[in-house]
């Protein structure tokens, strides 16, 4: 379905980003991966699906590096047809204890990076009259939790950015939507499970049950594969007129 298209997924060396990259590659899209840590393994996993893969290690908190990454993608593949703004970090602390440097980092990586990548991707998408921008927000783009001020502010912000992008492209073949996952068991969440187990002196399994039980009625993690399938739907012809949605895949979290 996506043969001949190029997708760029930020933060795709791990977790949800890698899951979405593989789902898009399985539909034939060539991929530009980005993120920290090992990139050879993720590149090999995506290449095994029979598509071309490139990697750029831009730090998504730095606008100049984002610009270099977008230039690199255009030079390598002609243009970016599908942009998935996924890179993200978390920091958990009460507002009065929240380190200023962590606030700035969360806002830069989880929100401002999507603005920069979007503004740089849009001209070529508009010229081609086809494009897909998928912002990985969170259920925290719809509702809040205590001690996650920067994350919740950034995720509500990216839902707003999604709506503005959808309006500014509404008469074109470019769409923009957000995906709002509940808990997904990736390194980002494993850290929160481990912290809870250590603080409460309980097992990892018990900490996992507590984490799910507090917020997620299904008591199940959403998987990167399920999120990848939703991203593929947004890229399909059936998604042509889905614009500005903030689609939760959260086990009923936001329904409460
Ligand atoms: P993860 O930690 O597994 O992956 C994060 C990715 O972002 C990694 O590839 C990492 O290298 C990259 N990254 C981090 N900082 C970066 C930077 N400055 N520049 C470039 N890349 C950077 O986390 P994940 O759970 O897969 O999270 C992916 C996205 O999904 C995030 O935006 C997160 O907020 C969102 N999300 C996650 C969950 C969850 O439960 N895991 C739920 C809702 C939303």
C-alpha cells in the first residue's frame, strides 16, 4: 500500500516508534529512522521487511539538527511523505520540585520538535498534494495525571498542534492526526514500573498490576504493533478525510 513512499519516524530506535516504523515498512514504505542508542539493530529489523532504510541521529531538542535530518531525508529519498512525530521523554515530579532543565527538555523533545519537523516537511507534502503527519501524543494529551506537569502540558500542546496542522492542510491531500496511547510497555514505562516497585518495596509484577489498575480499565498494555496498525490506517485511502483527530488507544482510560 505504501510502496514508493518515504516515512520518517522520530525516536524510532526503540518502543512505539520502532513498532510504527516496522508497520509502515511492512506496507512497503522506505524508512528514515532517528533516535539514541543502538541504531544498527533497528535498521536491520526494518530492512528485513524488504525496504530501504536510512538513519539520522538528530537530537530532537535541537532545531538545527532537526533541519539537518529533514535535509538528509530529502536528499536520500526525494521527500518525506509520512512524518511520525514520536520522540518523547518523561519526568515525574511535583510542580514545585520539577527541575527547570527537565521541564525545558520535555517541552523541546515532546512538543517543539513536532513543530519543527512539521514546518520543514509541509512544503514538499503540499507540492505533492499528498502527505501524512501523525503525532504520537498520549492519553495525557486528553486527561492529566499528577506529577507529570511537563509531559501533560506537552501532550495537550501536541493535540492542539495536530488540530492547527489539520486545519491548515484541510483542502489538500495532506492530513494530520494524533494517536493517544494509554500504557505501552516500553523502556519509558518500564522505568516507571521499576521506580514504583523500588519505592513500595514490591515485586515488578505487583507494581505493573498497580500501574494498570489505577488508570487502565482493560488491565492490558497497548502494544506498539496495535499502534502501528492505527498509523497504517491513517496512511490508507480510507484515512483521506480523517483530519485533526486525537484517537485514543488506551484500554478505556479516557472513558472514565
Ligand atoms: P522509548 O523510551 O521506548 O522511546 C523513545 C524514543 O525516543 C527512543 O528511540 C529514544 O532514543 C528517542 N529519543 C529520546 N530523546 C530523544 C531526542 N532528544 N532526540 C531524538 N530521539 C530521542 O519510549 P516510548 O514509550 O516508545 O515513547 C514513544 C512516544 O510515545 C513518546 O512520545 C511517548 O510520550 C509516547 N507515549 C508512550 C506511552 C507509553 O506508555 N510507553 C504512552 C503514551 C504515549
